[in-house]
């Protein structure tokens, strides 16, 4: 499931810089516009956390 989702996201969203896999989640690094678009598109399908802080790379953690 994680592999398919990673491939789907990378094809669909050009702004994704990278996706990392961790235990039970995917970490998606991208520009803010892309992250918000992903949140809007997948908010009903997955539990997601948006991380954005000063001096920190912005990402979404998608619990799978």
C-alpha cells in the first residue's frame, strides 16, 4: 500500500521534493501549496499531520 501511494503522489503532485517511509507513516516534503493540495485531496482518506515551523522543512505525515 505504501509503495503504491508513494508512486501515485509523485505522479500527481509536481511540487513533492521527496517522500520518506517510516513505521506506519509516509513523510511528504514539498512546497506549502503542494502540501495544502494533498491535505485537501486526501483528508477524508488518511489521518494526516501538517508540520510547519520557522526554520524547519515543511512536511505532511500520512499515517497508513
